[in-house]
C-alpha cells in the first residue's frame, strides 16, 4: 500500500496534482489504509485542504457526502478518492483523469465498468483522455479487440526512474515487454498473516496481509487512447506526427495558422481534441533534454524535425533584442513580467487579462491602471500579441 501510494503521488507530481483520481482497492479496510498512505505522501496539499484525499466507501457517510463534489467538474476537492465497490458503477466522473487499479478483478464486465469511470470526455475542462495505472495486472483483460484493440506501449522503469513513458520497445523484446521476477511462494506464505473484515456489501471476507517482505515495482505499463477511444498501435511520436501532418499541409501552413490565431490556446485545444497529448510529449522530450517546451516547439519538432527551443531560450532571445524599449516604464515592466511568466508557465497563461490580478503584476497597480499604461484594453491586447509574434519569430 505504501509503495502504491508513493507511485501514484510520483505520477501526479509529474503531471498535475489536481487531476481527479480514483483508486480502486480490495475492500474498505484497504481503501482506508490507502487513504492514509496518500495523505502521508501528499501532506503539503492535505494541510491546505483535508479533502484532497478522501475515502468514498459504503460505510463512510463523510466520504459519501463528498461524492457529488468529486464528480462535479467545477469542484476542486476531493482530488483523490479511494474506494472499493461503491464507485464501480453509476459515477459520472467527467473530469477523472487517473484510474488506479490496486484491486483483484476477475470479471471482464467489472473491469470495463471500473475503467468506464474515466472514459467521459469533457472539452470544457480539457478532459480528452485518461490514464490507467494497474498494480494487479488487471489490464490483461484488455485482450478484447472488439473493445479496445491491441495493447501497444509498455514501460519498464528501473530503480528510481521517472514513470513517464518512453517510445515503444524494440521488436525483439518479449511480446508483453515485461520481465516478471521469480519468487518463492513458500517464502511468501511464511510472511502472510490472516485477517477478517467486511467488504463494501457487508459480506465477511478473509484476506492475507504480507508483513516483513520487501516490496518493489515489477513493471509499469503505460497505454494511450487516440481521439476515437482506441489504444494507440504506434509510438507516441509517430502517432502525433501523423495527426499533425493530417491537420497541416506543411510547416508554413502551421506557422501561418499559429500566427493568425487571436489566442494560441485555440490551436492547442483544437489539437488536443484530436488526440495530441501535449503533456506527455512535453514530459518525454523534456526528460531527454532537461528543458521545458511549449506546444509550438513540440509541434514543429515532432512533425517537421525543427530543432526545439525551450521557453526560457525563447524568452532570452526577446530580451537580447531590446524589444521593450519602445514602451513606457510601467508598460515595459509589465511586459517583462509577462515574458518571465511565459518562460515559467507557457504562452496560454499570458493571453488572459486575469493574470494582471496576481503577483507580480499586482505590484504594478490595479488591472485598470496597468491597462491604462498601454493606452487602453485594445492597446494592451495588441502589445501581448506583438510579444507573442516576437517570441515565435524566426
């Protein structure tokens, strides 16, 4: 349980710690132990709000009372829900992006019901796909071509390697791509302790708790679904390259549409809706280079092999051009702060005027005072678009 909680937290830290997640456990007791383990692993966020991790099971009135908040897209909390049977069916979790399987599942029907908690798409909240983390080999039930196609991408990290997936394994690797460690069943039996407890439906179950045995991750499998809900049958990069070249006839076509877009977020959302996994691509390419790239460079690099520039490198190029000297002092300070915000977080964050309400912009005056420094709202928005043009010039 402790290892599972640690790997879940590691995954969320490398993606988004506020993506809704459901952790399916064997029974109520297991769900409570998992909740506590996740609380310990995420103590910083739990300190901000105790509802960050909650157990939602049939016997827990407090947890059941939060079920509607968990599935409501506009509700931030709870973020992680541990459960056993209660959330298997009938839960319309539109924004759930992570399904964790730490439960022994024998029924194909039950398996499909469980992963069905993540299959809803919600474009308004950027939910185009979801991730399954399987600790019990339940995804072997994916062997149903009529349901999802063939599994393709398998990931075997060693030691403390990142859980972010690489490209597909070589063809000469074994079919499932996983090497399972040999074990001595007799040794495991010597360390098993029998316990009794109640499942969600109130039935008495007998379970075994393993004690004083070192536990490690044997293998990890990462799979992506395309825009049609089918498992991808090629590497993430190859799939993305085909999707991009279908959408854009050439690099010039993409550059023209990117430049003409009033907001870059519209291009990003459009491609995400067609199954382009920007977060996963940024993780994969960023892990190889140690840099942070925004969607523009990811598209140009993957589709047309253009050398990518990191956000920080693009920001430094703008500074070297002394671009801000054309503006007054206050407007210049605002644009320099926007450039730094771009380097840290990306282009979509600087396109909204709401950014003027937070630090460091609040130090320059109220949003109205800042906009007046540019001569009005239209002039401010023109300055932001001009900044974007110089960022992506050349």
